[in-house]
């Protein structure tokens, strides 16, 4: 299954594959904290990143549009399909995607573009 995205939450029927496909570390667990009784609990939401080595202007524009992002929108609610582990098992999630920061544009390509995706909630 490919990496996919759709604008808005609970929108799995509208998922479209990303072109090109990114790389990702899988799901990143939230921060762990130790309570007063020494029990460890997770604090926060699961997250991930989608990393692209190089994107053309058209590819970058298509991804931003599919995610509901623009130069004036810092983040958007999306539905995504992303791997949950190193075995590349994909699952669908509601999430918040952020507009990449510090984008390097050179020789007609956006280089090393990283989309941070947070607040992952698995779809049932």
C-alpha cells in the first residue's frame, strides 16, 4: 500500500497516493513520563514524518494542495495512510500535518523536504 493523503478527518474514501512516495521512520511514540508511583505512561500524541529528498515545484504544489496547506496555512487536518513499523505495514489515521519549514529550493527542486505529522489517531 502506498503513502496516501486526503484533506480533512475521517476521509479514508478520498485517500490519494503521494507522488513521489516519501520515506518515513514509522510511528513515533509520544514522550514517556514516570508517575509518582514509578509507573511509566505516554504523554502526548503519536507522530511521524514524511521525508522527500527532492520535489519539483509541481510535486510540492500537489502535496500542499492535497493536504489543504498553503503559504498562509501552518497546519491542516488530514486523513493519511502511513507505515506503522519497519515492516512497512500501513494503517489509516486522522492527523495534523504541518507546512514544512526552512525549505531549500535550488536548481529547480525543493531539497530535503520534511512534513511533520502529529496528533495521529487510528481510524477503525
